[in-house]
């Protein structure tokens, strides 16, 4: 369920037929600019609800908190999961028009799509004859893109205005609203958080950035003088911390306590990516790293290679996707694969151990497991990873296991970020 101050969103059930039919589905004014016709009979509504409850439809009922009355619907009407893009639609009972309902509900729905469903772009459109819908989209941070002619079963050819908002744009929109309220002044809307934080720093405000691994145990307490903006993406939380000028002592204490209370989950305090942090840590300590990858298919090595200067730390890497490759290149025992499976902790250890012997790197990292379903469907992925660190004539072995959710590509990226975090954490403890 999704909650706002006045409403909540939940999945429909067959018992919602009367309320849906009477409150909006039979009203021609509600569907006037929508692609469906008003329901002439409650049997149409019941048939539609049967479809919703027996499918993977993403329609949510908009409910009033005080009365539990169902007053409308909002849904993800179309998606392209491979590119993390979806299109949303909504409708509302006429007696609740012009009361800020959809803007309040849409904001919460967008937050869920970006934060929990991992979409990167949300699109929406409306007929040109319905400018009120466009006003709601603009209020929620959407950007108008273009007007296009479309052929529709109900209307024939229609003119439609198209809008979109990216995850970053949504975050920036929310940040601007928060900052305006926090500082009691209007802050310019920038394209990125980096530009905003740079602006804040140059204008006398206290700013800091802290990255952690995603974990629900992260704790901190905001105050009237400190604002925290959290951005979650592929297993990494980034906290943008802003303090009011002349409150430096309080600000510094907050940063100190944040780092102390969440030490086990910290990655770094910088605008850098996690791969940049890892390369910097390796270079600073004259260490090298190698990878033996199965489920990630070379993504660990390629992610690190994206960083300038990675050639100073990467020795060699292998994609050992098949059993034969694991045996031939890394020396994994066939008996291990047969007894424990190709995805097991035992296999991950033998992969890392073989890699360590081959590459002579200070840090040898293996990963094997499942990346989930195809690119278009969200499903579970799980992996075993082994990190072997050779430092100061000692061998340190770290075994990892984790489940991930998301599309195949999202799972692979999450796996990479999580293992990089564990490497950084281990090196900080050892060095």
C-alpha cells in the first residue's frame, strides 16, 4: 500500500464494483477525455475488476483515509522494463475534482515507482482538450515534451500532449520544494544534485555527501537546522546533507554521529561513484585486483575499467560462465561442481582461490549465481561471491551470499555494487 496525508492506494478487489461504478466508472464527464467509455452497467465494472484481480495489472484504488471510500484509480498503463520506462494514467470521481487529490496521490505514486520499482523514467499524456491534467503533471515535476497525433479506437485521430519525468528530475523537484521550505527562500532548480550542492556550498550553506550500502538499519535524526535528502539506486544510498549557515558546530556533530552510528554500512563521503572509490582505495595503497565472473558476465571488470586510472589496479579478469571454463581456467574441481552445484559457496571459493594463484593480485574476487529472469521481467537473482585478499603475508577470505530483486540487468548491477562495497569494507578493516 502507498500512503499520503489524506489518502492511501491499494490493489482493487471484486467487492469494489459498486463504489467504482457509482463514483466514476459510469460518469461520462470522468471518461470524457480518457480512452475508455463510461460503464453502462455494473456488470461491465465487475468484469473489469475480475480482469484486474486475476492478472498482474498495476491499477491502484485511490481511497480516502477517513472513510475508506474509493474515489478513483491510478496505474502503470504501459511499460518497457528493459529501459526502466513506464507510462501512468489516472482518473477521479467528479465530486473530488479541484481539491488537489491527484497531485497528492501522483507524487506518492511517483516516489514508489522510482524508489521501490526502480523505474528511471515515467511518462504520461493527455488530450489537448484537457489542460487540467497537464497542469497536474507540471505541478508534480513532469516536463512537457511534444504534441502528437494518435489514432484512438474511441475518438479516431486525436491530439495528445506528451510529458515525462526522470528519476533524477523527480528527485530534483522534491529537493527544490524541500529546500524552499527548509531555507524559507527560493532555490534555483538545477538539473543534477551535484549542481545543487555546488550552488549551496558557494552560497554559504553547509553541505556533505555520504554513501552507504542500502540497509534499513541506517539511522539518523534530522533537526530544524539540518536537511537530509536520500537517493537510493541499485543497492547504494546517497545522503545529501545540508545545514543552515552559522550552525557549523551542530552540522559537524551530525556528520560525526551519522558516520559513527552507521559505520558498518559506509562506503565514502564524496560525489564519486562506488567504482571510483574502489579504484582510489586500491591506487592509494598500491594494490591490484582481478575478477573471475560468472553471473555478472564481466560487469565487475568493465565497471571498474570505466574509471580513469583503472589500468594501474586491474591485473587480469575472466568470464568463466560455463562449468568447463571454471575447471579449465580456474582449476575448480569437477567434484565440487557436481556435489555443491555451480552456484555454491564452495564453487565461489575455488574460483577465487584459482584466480589468486593465476593472477597474483592482492585482491581476487569471484562471483557465481543467478542473475534473474530476462531483461523484461523482474525476478529474483542470488549469488555467492568470494573475496581473497593477500596483504602483508596474510590471506583474508570473505564469503558473501545475497538475494537480489529486479530485472536481469538490475540484479547484475546490484550484485556488482554490493561486492564492491564488501571489498571496500574489508580493505578498510585490513589496511
